[in-house]
């Protein structure tokens, strides 16, 4: 590992350090309900001001490192060529909303002035990620730690359309929890013009919230069993349907059957943590798992099914990440709401240790030819 990897390490440590200054909310669901109904205005306190400044610094640091990157990612130059093709109305595989934004930015900054385009998409992606932490994170610092060490932020240096859609999907969860379904669907439909895979979040998020709110019924079990059977025995049909939307994936290097054991392990661990939290609370009188945590739990269950049974889907992680990104809220929410004791300390320390180890592994993987996020280069020093 060479020196530029330290930029990622120091960025993670620095942003997490600033996040320690941000005041955490006692109950995210209460905040979400206040966001829905409106709440009485209170003048900001000194602590609120410190939190706001720290959050802005985090946003600025994350945006700067992403926006100033140069020639990073295995698709960086592919995007540059696509930008050119979009400007001249040549055929590209990207959606119309993305194309219109690219055209507008080229008219604003000049043809083939591609650096501002990468910077713009970096800024918007980071904004939605940070805003999602602000709105839904019961422990901002814990959620930010998982966002960074889980690789969601750093992987946004690649496939910029998809990770913008992922950031928006993460942000949109608050509308589901507030039952503001119109806003949720509208936001998803708008950003489907950037990456249409985000449309899968409409049924998945709404079903997960319905299960979280109303519980599991017998017909849910029957429907779930039928769907699992279809994933096993109906793979040809699903592949035919997928290639209707993405014909350029068929018989390519992306069209391979594989199981992501790392992501599967994340889902299993999150589900196990939920079980521990439920076991600890079941003895407490009138104590139940919060609705938001149950929502995030069902998304992890769906993610486990996708990674376990959906290996035949090309780039299946693009569906799975829409589901497991909820773990950056689920894990801190479950741990922070546990009663103080050795179990809580073990769960917190175990999570930090596991994600720190995973981050180290990611840093090594970032050097691979099919990733190429490291070594880090910036146009400030390398572009001429």
C-alpha cells in the first residue's frame, strides 16, 4: 500500500473526528414524525451551531476529495468519452436526465471541460449522503463511520450515476418512514432518469415498511415462499426480463453467476444484531423495537435474499446496495438503544473492529485493475 492510501485513511479519521462534535438525536423516529407534522421552532443553541459547522466541514472534506480526483476509477475515461457523445447526441446507454445535465454543464463550462462535471456529480452525491445521515442517523458519528469504512463513499468514485442514485435512495428512506409516499415516489421517479435501477426501491421499500408497521401475516409467508421459489426455478424468465432493459450486459464479463459472500455476511450479521436487540428488549415491559429499525431490518433481510439467490443477475450488487445501505442506520440505532452493559459494549466494539478490518481489505482491493480507485490522483497536481 503506497502513500496516497493515507489520504483515504486520514479523510476517514478526520471526518469521524468532526462527527464527534455533532449532537446525536435520542430518537430518530420522533425527529421523523416532527419532520412530517411540523414542530415548534426553538432558537438554535451553541451546541446546534457547533454541530452545523462540523457537519459543513465534513461535507466540504468529502466533496473536495471526490471532486478533485483525476483519472480514478475503471470508468473515468469511459465517462469522459460518453460526455462527448452525449453532447453530439450520439448513442449512449445512460438515461435522459443524466444526458440533459451533461449537456447543460458542457454548455456552461465548455465542450470537453469534463472536470467540472465530475465535481458536480460528486457534490450532489455527497450532499444526499450527508443529508441522509443528518435526517436519519441516531448516531451521526457511528453512521458516518459505517458509510466510510463500508466503502459506500469511496466506491462512488466509480460508476458515478449509480452511486448518485444510491445516495438519493438512502435519503429517500425518511419519506417512507414519514409515510410521505408521494414525495418518496416523485423523488425516485425523477432520479430514475439518472439511473433507472433506482425504481426497484419503490416496491422494495414500501413492502419492507409495510412488514415493519403491520407485522408478518400468513399470506406474507406464502407470497415470500413463492417468490423465493421463482428465484430458484424461474431464472431464465428473470434474465430475459433484465436483458430487455439492459441488453448490453448479456454475454459480457458482467454476465456471470456469483454470490457475494462478504455482502451476505453483512446481512447475516445485521440480522443477528437485530435478534440480540429484540432478545434484550423482550423482557422489558412495554418495550418494542422501533418502527424505523424494523424497516431497516427488513431491508437487510431482502438484501440477504438478493445476494443469496440473485447471483444469476448481472451486477446484482446494484440491487443489493439499495437494501443494505440501510445498515448504516440500523446498526447504530440498535446498538445505541441497548441498555448499557457488556453486551452493548461487545456489539459496538465488534462492529467497529469488523468494519475497520473490512476497510483495510477494501484499501487493498482499490488497487485492482477493475476498480482503480487507488493510487489517488488529483487534477490539482496531475492535470495539465
